[in-house]
C-alpha cells in the first residue's frame, strides 16, 4: 500500500465577471419585458406578474457578490438569458477540455511533473458537454497524458468523490500519478429567468494532482482518508437528459430542464447531514476537531458554511479557519471546495490537519482528510 498525496492544484478562472447589480439590472429588464408581454393575462388575474430581483437579497441570502462566467453578454441580454458559446467542430477541443487543460497545467507545474507521467485522468463535474467520447479522454489527449481516463458525475460532490477514486487507486498501486479535474460550466444549467436561483452559479475549472507521497517533489498534503456518502433527494434536480426527445413534451422550453432546487429544504437537511458526516469521519480517524487547522467547504451559501463550521469545531470558526471564496466565484459546484483549498492552504505547517468537504445534489457528501508535510 502506498500513501496518496495531493502535490498540486490549479484553478482556471474565466476573465468575464457579472456583479450582483449587473445581474439584477438584466433580470429586472427581462421581468419588465415579460410583464408587458403578458399584461392582459396579468390584468385578468390569470398569471402573477414577475417580481424584481435585488442585490441586497442576493448578498444577504447567499454571501455572493459576483460570479465569473464564460459568456457575460448572452447571460445579461434580456432577449437571451443564457450563455452563448461558439459552435465547435469535432476536431477542435471542447470548451470543458480547454478549461480543464488550463487548470491541469497549473496543477502539474505546482507538482513539478510532466503530463506524460500522469496515468489516470478523471474528469469529475456536474455536467458533461456531450454523452461520449468521455471528456476526460479528450483532456488526456490534449495534455499528452498516458494511462486511462474517465468521466464521473456526482454533482457538487464530483471533486471529492473523484479524489477518493484517485487516492484509492494510487494507494492500491493500480495507478502512480492521477489528475482529477473539475470543469464546471454552471452558467449552462442555470435558469437565469428564475428569480429564486438566477444568482447562484458561476463558471470555473479546478485540477488536483494525486500521487504517492514518496514521489512528491515539494510540500504536499498526505490524504489520510476519504469518506463519501449519498442519500436520495429530489430537492436539487435537473430533468434534462438523453431521453428528452423521446418524451411527449420533452423538447418544450420546460423549467425542469435546467437546475431546480428547494433551497430552504436543502439548507435544513444538508447542514446536519454534512456536520454529522465530518464529525464521524474525524472520530474514526481519532482526530479531535480541535486538531483541525482548516476546513475547505463546499461554496454554496455563507450561512450554511457558518453553521457547519460551528457544528464541526464546536465554536464559531476564527478568521481564516474556514475560508470562503463564494463572494467572488458564487457556487461553482464541485470546484468550490477545491478553489478554497488551492487558494488557502500554503500557510499550513508540517503536521497540520484539514478537511476538504463538498455537498450537494444527490444528496451527496464527500470529505477528504489531509495532513500537511
Ligand atoms: N430577489 C429578491 N427577493 C427574492 C429573490 C431575489 N432574487 N429570490 C427570492 N426572493 C424572495 C422569495 O420570493 C421569498 O419571498 P417570500 O418570503 O415573500 O416568499 C424570500 O425572498 C425568501 O426566499 P427563500 O428562497 O426562502 O430564500 P432563502 O433565504 O432560503 O435563500 C438560497 C435562498 C437559495 C440562497 C438558500 O436557500 C440556499 O442557499 N440554500 C442552500 C442551497 C444549496 O446549497 N444548494 C446546493 C446547490 S448545488
């Protein structure tokens, strides 16, 4: 058995950003347009008018200030209300691959290894750009990596579940060096016309190199253990899929063909599930929460993270103990906890423990206990 370690991480951040004020101005213009179009039905009491969104609400309810996106123009155009991406030919890299390769190169540089040494690529994300061939295999080709590659989707927990898969294979010796990459184009599955959720997501890609501790060339985080759990829930759901065309009303512009959630229920049910999961993981490893130097949590909602941090540590987390990045990136699905880890882990000292923890649709929760070396 080998000891798996994280030796490098990388983040691809799209250049374009949308502030809450910009987003709200566009949403309100769309709402006004729809209300004008539906004036007669509204007047007759047949439908409710669309209500305006508000930047104050968004920040207070979520902690989000802005999001990075691949296409600002399409999202903000009240006549479009979704990203518009260039059509790509089959012989050019897909969008997910392009983002992934950028993040992977940064992670490989930090790990000081060449892409050709990688013998496993896992593309773990909430949405895949196509059904097949696997996006991971295209990333493998573009990087010049060896071995094998596959896609996996566990929604917001894709990154931690991917890390468990990679760490287990490195531990067992079936692979020597793996990269887990999370290109999340969340703007593609978000319903920008729905006031309840239009502010939630942003785009990003993260990558993490996992290899044997003994092979590490610089400072690294040993993966002590991982733990994954799932419990079925319809509270976060997207009904889009390959059978869409086969169903009588599948092709219509239906609300459930994009991200849907019952945010309040998610909040109430997921906070205790995640806290209990992390505490049980730590207890089984004989590590007291007091011994944790840092929590890198899933980045969906600031209050949610405050609750979880307090429950796990048994006190209000101090400044920097539980860093949030969602104010700048919004919810980037599985990539969120990895962005936090990538940006806020350099200052840990040898022997320090931390936990990367993701949670979301499924429900799913994944925790990765690491120790700095
Ligand atoms: N602008 C202004 N008001 C808004 C609004 C907006 N954009 N969106 C909703 N509101 C209104 C609602 O209509 C509601 O009004 P009402 O009280 O008159 O009915 C009120 O604000 C509260 O809405 P609610 O949806 O209950 O807000 P919330 O406090 O639960 O916050 C979320 C919403 C989504 C931010 C929050 O529930 C959340 O983050 N949940 C966890 C989600 C999560 O982790 N998901 C994982 C996704 S991968």
